[in-house]
């Protein structure tokens, strides 16, 4: 009896254990049949594409200052490296023959003024003579009418002729005055011309700048720079270095992104300075030799801390979007001419969904349509799964910011060869 009871108890204990083991094995088998898939959630983020470019600073203007007249340098006031202001006298020329010419024009002006005075006096004399002769003629004509035959006809004719001649003399005197006035205007204009040329003996700075080279010394004979002779020697070369041009060769495939006002990050390693600049102009022409387009940034340099010829490394932002729906690039699958992603539903089943892709970086891609924030998409290995298949999701974290830097050439000052990196 005891043996039967013990056997019943043993069977009662072993049977639940066997059932539990069987259930665990079955669940393990089902779990093994569902594949795992790495997934990410669609989230909002920002994507940027930048281009690294090496540029070179150039003075805003560089001008060789020539004298307008030929002469000897009497005094030169500047040397290389000097800062000058607009209107400052750089050098003074000595032109003796020009001084004599100016004195001659002054004498001509004085002579023409005297001629005007003489012509005015001649008009006064002629008008007085005309008045007297006219009165005599009038009296004789009146007497002849009152007493015919009293005055001989010859005398009447002579009086009338003198009256007409005196009138002509008045007109001639007035014409002489007009000619004298015109001669005076010509003399005055010639005097002003020579005076202006005399002013050119002072070589003036056309703008604020720095003297980058000096060609002449005291006593040097300089030819005027008004001719086409390119061999004429300048006084100095002046560079406008308070404002610089940073020139950048933008590759052909990036030209479409260049716009006036584009911000660029600039780093000048030679002086350890970084700042933000803006594109102010570009040539709108791609060089046939280099396949690049020259682009310029204006850089204030009032303290002259940047020297023309220095290099700068820049970052040109080609494209940027923020607060947009993003997925990792690995989540995209190309189907024909459009992109698709594998989306999981609430039961973790896969559904292929077409999407519209906007800006694409190295890690993230912008989704303009087809997905919503919070959707779960498979990340990589999509060829292993089929539409409608159930998977076991394994969440993977993704970045929310993607900055893709494309190399267009940089200058490494620490490279011994100084080559572009």
C-alpha cells in the first residue's frame, strides 16, 4: 500500500516537470525561428554638407603709381612698408620748364585782360565820335532843308559819310572787344591747364594703403605715365591691404551651390585666427585649365594682421537642412528609380515603403515624404528579409546631426613640403 502511494506521488511530481520542460523547449524553438533585425526610429535632425577649400589672400587693389608729367624726383616721402592715407603726397617732382610755361600763361592772361580794357576804351572813343559826327550831320541836313542851296551838296554828303563811318567804327570796336574777351578765355583755360599739370608734380596716394615697393629715389628722372610705353618707371607700388580679397577655387561640381552671401568658416593658421566670412562675388566662369570657378570673400584687415599672399583654409557650406525627418543612409534600398525602406508595424512585421529622399549626407538622409517621426525602419541587411516577415527588433541608436565634409584642398603649414592636403 505504501509503495503504491509513493509511486503515485512520484508520478505527480515528475509529470508537471516534464510538461514545463516541454513548454520551454517549444518557446525556444519558436523564438529561434524569428530572425533579429537591427532597427532605428525615424527622428528629426539636421544634415550639412561642407567643402574644404584652400584660398589665398590678395590686396583689394594693387596699383603702380606713375607721375603724369616727366621730371626729376625732388623729394620722396615714403618707403616700402609705409602706411599712407588717401591724398597723401608720396613724392614731389621738379620740372623747371613747366614752371616757365606756367609763368608764360600768367603773362598771357594779363595781356588779354589789358587788351579787353583797350577794346573797351576804343568803344567809348568810337561811340563819342559817332555821337559828335551824327549831331553835325543832323544839323547840316536840317539847315539844308530849311534853306535849300545854303549848304553845298558835297558838304552834306561828306557829313553823312562821316556819320556812317563812325557808326561802323563803333561796331568794329565792339567786335574787337568780343575777340579780346575770347582770347582772354583761351589764355585763362591754358593757364588752368598748365596749372593743373603743375599740380601733377605732386604724386598723390589714390587710396589708403601700404607701399609694397619703391622704384625711385631722389634725383631719379621719371617719364610721364600718360603714354602707352609700358617701360616707364613708376614711383611706388601701392596695395590696399586694409581690405583683402580671399580667393577660392571652387570645383566645378560645387559651383551650383555658390551664392552671394553664403557664409564660410575661415581659418588662417599662420596667425592662429578664425572668423566667418561671406561670399561677395564670383566669376560665373569655370576655368578650362583648372575646372574651377574663382570665388571671393572680402576680409576687413584694418590692423594689417593678415598679409597678402597668406593662405587660409575654409569651409564652404554646400547645403544644410535642420529639424527634418532623418534615417541612416543604410536604411535606404534602391528599387529601380526610387528609394524604399523596410518599416515594422505594431506586430513587428516588415512592410516595404517608398520614400522621397532630400539632402543626403555621409550618415543621414533627409526623408521628405513616406515616413513619420517614430516609425521603425530596418538598418542594413534588408536583402535577408521579405515583405510581411516577422522579426525580432534590436534597437540601434543613430546620431541626430550629420556634417559631411568634402575635401577640395587644404593647406597644411606644418607639412615640410607645404603641399596641399
